[in-house]
């Protein structure tokens, strides 16, 4: 996965977070569509974390390969 694709996926996840924040009813966040939006926010955050972990592991692997 190249850097451009990684950036696009992170931006898409951020867009999903922004969209889901607009759906959340902060007076009753655990009712109806707000709960689904919160689940979407958490899922997008997990995706961002996984992508960042993947990027870090690629950098580590690249450094290890250079040292050999």
C-alpha cells in the first residue's frame, strides 16, 4: 500500500467521522440513529489507528531491511 492510498483512506475515515458527528443527538446519544452514528465514529477511529500501525510497521521493516 503506497503513501497516497494510505492518505486517502485516512481522509475517508475522517470524513466518515465528521459525517457521523452531525448525526449524533447529544441530548440522547444512546438512542436510535445516534447510537449507530457513535458506532460509526468508533469504527472509523479504529480504522485510522490500524492504518497508522500498518504505516509504522512498514517504516520499521524498511529500516530493518536497510540495515542488512
